[in-house]
C-alpha cells in the first residue's frame, strides 16, 4: 500500500467536493486513523504530509506517542473510559468522544491546560453507537461551562454504515444544525466551530454538509492485522 498515493487521491476528492459545494479547501483537515496499523505505517502517513493522527484506544495512542512524539497532532477518537483519562490526557491535543459529565469532570481534573473536546452525538440513534441524544446536547454543554480545562471546539458523530447516502446525509445535516444551536448559546468555553464527521466511505458527503475534520483510516493507511 502506498500511503502517499492514497493521500493524493483523497486530496483530489476533497478538492472536487469543496469546489462543487462552495467549501473552502483550507477548512478541511484529514485525521489519519491509525488504530489498525503499525507504527511504521503511521510514520508513512506523516511522511505523506499528514499532520493529524487518530487513535481509539489508550494503549494504541500511548505506544505510537512514545515512538512518534509530539510532532503529530494527536486525536483520541474512540470511546474513552473515565479511568483511562490519566493515560492519555497529557498526550492528546483533541478528544472526540466527550459524552458524559463524569468524563468531562475527570478530564478537567487531570488536565494541566485546556483540552479541545468534541461532544459526541448519536445522531443515528443506533444502539451500537456511543454519544448523547441530540435533544440532550445543549443542556449537556451548558453543564460544562464551569469546567475551566474543557473547551468544546465542536461536535462529532458517526453516520450509519449503509449504502443509503440520503440517510447518511440526513445525519450530517442534523449535526450541522445542532452545531449552530450550540453556537447561539454563546458559551465562553464552547465556541463549537468544528464538526468531526465523515470516514472513508462517506467523507465527501460530510464535507458537503459542513465537516471540518474527517477521520480516514482504511482508504488512507489501510488495515494491518495485529497493528498497534
């Protein structure tokens, strides 16, 4: 697998999608999801020009951090257990899975500076997915206003894994509408200017509907059995 060639193909898709939808190309950031690949493959992503790396397990992030250091911008994109916050808190730049008050309080307690967080929203309503129900998001973010080490930079969701692109689009559109509602609250530590949505199979739709961070794994770095 040639990560650099994959990156070029993805960038071309992004350019075309932005041109067709009136988006600014500079507003789109690619997170290489490296959870299923080796450190060697993660290095290849960095060499291809990737800045942002995403991991969904604390041990995976810690292992790669020890090898790759502070050069990449580190994103924790998986469900985060409260007891494991201490393992990653001084290593990550962004957490994409803030979905409960106990987790927010633990992040706030453990962090030595503001942590950029995405509130995870279960827009699709699927039982298999984590995240807040959309109707609870605004109240939840209001509850975070007194936590000085939490900055809600945006919202995150995962669309259903389906070939029904209209269903995918509806999820992304709903998250964008919710983002605007949160912005209207004018909460100091919740600017909520970002949207983390879209993966290998649907990032073009996500960009059309307002994504600023897309999380791309398989189509960029692949999937290596046993990767850490």
